[in-house]
C-alpha cells in the first residue's frame, strides 16, 4: 500500500484530536476555537492552537485543488 504522501489525491491528514472533541462539543465550537474558558489548559490549549494551523493548511490545499 503506498504512503499517503505518495497519493496524488490526498489533500492532507489530520490528527484525531480525541482529547479536544469533548471540550469542543460541550462548548459548541470548533476545536481550533477552544480557549482556557472552555477548559483547554496547557497541552490542550496548545493542541487547539496547532489545530487551527492544520485545518487552515488543509483548507488552503482544498482551495488550490479547486482553482486548478
């Protein structure tokens, strides 16, 4: 089976963010919008910040594929 990085149809991969999902569901917001007020402290807060960058990069790739 070829690696995802070799798949021309793969736009990207995302983590599971399993520890952030319950917080996001309870706060009724996307995982990348979680704040300390939502319970995202320490590593969870940093993971939420990182998620923003990961989702932004994926959105950029999707837009680039649509425009070509």
